[in-house]
């Protein structure tokens, strides 16, 4: 069984989104990138809120991965 670290997954998404050219982005894409960065910051923050969000995202990811098998 393969596990996915949610923080690493979000970091990869952020890096991939930031590598795109700025001129090719729409406002919706900019807003989504900001949301991903904010979520990454909350996930890696050692606070109860960050841990709660981390647990929620982890449950969603495990539910999606179990539904795919």
C-alpha cells in the first residue's frame, strides 16, 4: 500500500502551478494557487487548526484512493 503525504502533495501542486508563465494565468487560476498556498501553510503549521485541516485532507485523500481500488 502506498501512502501520500498531504503536505508534500500540496507542495508539488504549488510548485507546478507557479512554474507556469504569469501571462497565461487567469484570475481563477491565480485565486486557486493562492488557496493552495494558504492550505499548504495551514497544513504544515504546528497548530491545532493545521492538524485538524491536515486530518480532514488526509481522510479525503484516503477515501478517494480507496474508492479507486
